[in-house]
């Protein structure tokens, strides 16, 4: 495997060299990381005045899901928004799981109460102040 940190293109490198370097990055990193490293290096060593800044390179990077004309700040801002979106997405799924779990428990309780109505009447009595008084009085009578 090629170590992409050894052959970082320079300001005078051609677009073919930058493209190959990005392909080498993708062999080592996932695509998103490779894109971020490429944009960082492009901002430091390439840029708008580079001879590599041509249609071939621009078409290639667009096919990889990023744009070298925006710069690393724009990419970093996009990464932050992606992260925030993922957090909210995870939170939504956790909320759905909690509601689902609560629903299952509620269904189980209702099912047990409909199977044994005397337990249901005791439960209703225990949830009211009068029911707690009656239960307390009957407990006193038993002792």
C-alpha cells in the first residue's frame, strides 16, 4: 500500500498527480477523510492559481463529492452540519425506541388487567385517596 503522506503534491504538480494522490488517500482512508485531507492539502499547496486547477481535476473532485473552489472552511462547516444532523437523527431513533418500549409495557399492563379484572379494580382503588383509605383500613382489620 502506498503511503500518501510521502508523495503529497506540490503547487507545481499537474492535475493527474493530484487525482492519483486522492485515489491513494482513498486506499488508506474512508472517502470522507480522504476528501478532507485532499482539501486541506489543496488549500496549502494547490489553490486557485495552481496549474492543476483545470476542468479535469474539477470534474474528478466533483465526482468524489466535494468542490475545491470552496476551500477547507466551507468543507469544515459542512462537516459540522453533517455531525449535528447525525446527532439529531440518533436522538430521534432513541426517542422512537423509548416510546416503543413504553408502548409495549403499557400493552402488557392493559392485557394483564383485562385478563384479571379483580386486579384492575384493586389498582383503580389504590390510585384514588378513598381506595388507599379502604386498603389501609382493611389492613388494620386483618391484624
